């Protein structure tokens, strides 16, 4: 089998193939808590029976503002390094767009 690149634009995404799909990155618009760090779930994984089995966690850093010489604001954020595998028949939802690869289990786990 050849590894395939997927650009997923449909939420929820249901893996109707016989191959595994590995989510590499998602776009989401979570609301970061102001002046404090926090985490929010963005992208949820469900098995073929609809049971929740995982999520892609986005971690938001601190948000700073200042009104001294010139007003500025900046925030820091990152996502955790997670492996999200959508097995055949499973569903991934709660995102806007996603980048993924599709192939055998061995192939998708080799992607860095």
C-alpha cells in the first residue's frame, strides 16, 4: 500500500476505509483563557460504537497586555505531541480542518 496525504474539510470525519488515518495537525478556534494558561480539547475521537476514546489537546499559554509606551499584546500557545489514530469505522470531530496521512498501521506510525 502507498501512504496517502489527506486534507480533511468535513467535520465529523468518519474513516470509511480499511486503512488507518493518522491526524497530524488540526485547525480549531478554541477560546484561550486570558491571563492564565489552560488546555482545551479540540478534536475528539470516537470508536465505531460512538464511545469517546481520545482527543487532541491544544494547550494555551499566558496572554499578556501592556499599555506603557505603546500598547501591545502577545500570547504563546502550543499543541501537545500526540498520536491520534482513526481506525477503520472510527470518527474524529470537533475541528475545522485537518491534515492527515492514510495507510497501513505500520506506514502511518512511521511518519514523524
